């Protein structure tokens, strides 16, 4: 059984610079969450709760999940205040209850909250799969978004861990599930 973690896919991410392939990422997240549900897995939505005035303040418009996402009432929602959704949240206990064979990671932002999620999931002794085409980021001053994503795929593939880390496309994951 899988658990899929969808990081910070909230209306507030629409502010600021454009996000790399955002509509494609949303579409692929919807495909992956449907796949996980069909296989009796668990979907976990991470919601950033920001400070007053930062666009992600609790109950502000930016705090809401993107309306294009296919969310279900039995999905879990974990609220966080830091980059890392494992810190001072119920994510550890939620994953312990689920006991997934692997944790699939998707969402925004590749170089911040997604990166923290991948590293903490590994450190928490989970097998991790990153959906390589289902996370996004904006261009950075020193690197365009596609390069940021490629760089993190390389980093995650080379982490020292006792668990597995796979970087695969949504298409690969869907094909494996259908086999």
C-alpha cells in the first residue's frame, strides 16, 4: 500500500513568479492520488499555515487548496508552519498508522518544502518515490526552474540512506500500478 504526500498545493502559490508546468503538475497529482486511492492507499495533503499577511495565513484565500485538485473527504490533511511537514505535526503518527510500503512525494516547492519532505521521509525510515513530473518551483535568481528540478532529482538519487529513493515519472508509476 502507498501513501502519497501532496505538499503545499495551495492558492497562495499562484502569487509571485509562475510555477514550472503548474497545470501539468496538478493534472499528474490528480492521476497519482486517484491511483493511490484505487489501490487502497492514503492521500495526505500538506497545508502550509503562514504568518499574518504572507498569503498563506489560516483561513485566507491563499491558504485554500487549489480548486483543480481532486480531494476527497477521507483524505488526511496535515497543517504545518515550517518547511518540513514532519516537524511539530501529526505526519509521523499518520504514517505510522498507515504503515505504507512506500511514500510518494509531490507538490510545491521543489527546493524547499518538497525537499524537506523527501529528506524527512527518508530519515523517518520510509521508502520514498518522488514523482519527477509532479512537483514544481519557480525560476530562481541563479537557476531556472527546470534546472532546480533536475538538480534535486540528482541530489535525492544520491542521498545516503538505508531505505530506497526512486525518482520516476507519473507515467511510470501508473504503468507499474496497471501491471
